[in-house]
C-alpha cells in the first residue's frame, strides 16, 4: 500500500494559484491564470465556461494529466505538482478516474476488456473480470459486455468509459464534457450515472460543461472565463 493511499483517504484536492501558458513558437496562450480551487470529499463540482475558457486545461491539471506552468496541486496536503511521471501515473491509476470527452476506448477490445485494462495494469484486483462485469452492471451495461465500441451507441460508449474510470475504486472521477456528443436521452442517462455514483457510492465527481442546463446536476459550480475564475456564467 502506498503512502499516498494512507494519506489520500480524506480526499481533498486543492489547487493554488494555478497558471498554464501554452507556447506555440512566439505565441503564448494564457489558458489558466491564477486559479485556486478546493475539492472536498463527496462533492459534485461542475466547471462551466464557454469554448476556449480553459475548462479542459483546468480538468487536466486537476486530474494530474498535465503539468501547470506555475502554482501548486495538493492531494490531501501533499504537493503532487512536480512528481515524476511514474509516480503521477500510479496515483492516477490508483486514485483518480478520468473520462475523456471522446471516450478514448480501444476499438479492438470489448466493453469488458476496455473496462478491466486499468485493473490489469495495477494488478490489484485478483478477479478483475468479475469486477469489470460489476462496474458495467453499475452503469447499466451488463447486457453489452461483449460488444466492441463501434457496436455501442455514443451514450453506451460514454458509460463504458465511466465504468473503466471506476474499475480501481477511484476517490475522484473527472469527466470532460461527458454529454457533449450525446442526444438528450443518452445525456440524461450519463448524468444520472454520475449523480448516482456521487450520491450512493460517495465518489467525488468533477465534471466540465458548457451547457448552463447541467447546473442542476452539480452541488458546486466553478465558472471560468478566459482562464480566470469568475462569479457567474459569462
Ligand atoms: N495544446 C495546446 N497548445 C496551445 N494552445 C492550447 C492548447 N490546448 C488548449 N489551448 C488553448 O488554450 C485555451 C483553453 O483551451 P481549453 O481546451 O482548455 O478550453 P475549453 O474551455 O475546454 O474549450 P472547449 O469548450 O472548446 O472544449 C484555448 O484558447 C485554446 O486554444
Ligand atoms: Mg474542452
């Protein structure tokens, strides 16, 4: 068991004064400027803002997928901002689940295989196939375990991606625009799945949306405009 597991159980993620500058040749894009946020255990936070406001950039920093230009990221009081990639990967694999907007499923693998891959990589679930089946059941896809991604609807693929994010019992799930590519019915199913995870299993959820209607699903709202925190959706 890693030291992080022991310290991480209370699950508070805090970013302080975070900035991200993308450099493309001579051009600099200030994608995030001095953003500070605290994510408490059990929260369901929606990061909202228009296209280009920095939502995905912020989620990638929170999910330890990308490094900020300045500022710090604390996990249960431990500074994880500049951890070596191997340690970051392990932290992600053990404690964080990430749902990408475009699902990022492996096309050759079945739903079940896609879901158990992170458990296999970690090697900590003896019976990872059974566990994969259980999380697929949790997201309502027990009848689709042997389907490959192209044999599933967009909403079903998104729920497979959520099941995959759940396989290692993460404390926090990050979801980038989880409903952006879906019809209304599928979108509601996906959001209900995330709400249930938060309500019933107490998984902390941080999701991104540009749709003001998604406010209804969140317990906390964070608004971004031009890479800065603001008080309302503008
Ligand atoms: N890898 C990159 N290199 C350079 N600039 C980038 C990069 N990624 C994002 N940007 C720029 O940073 C800003 C924030 O981008 P980001 O993808 O975080 O926005 P977003 O709020 O998620 O937008 P959307 O709703 O369209 O997904 C944008 O101006 C974008 O053009
Ligand atoms: Mg985005």
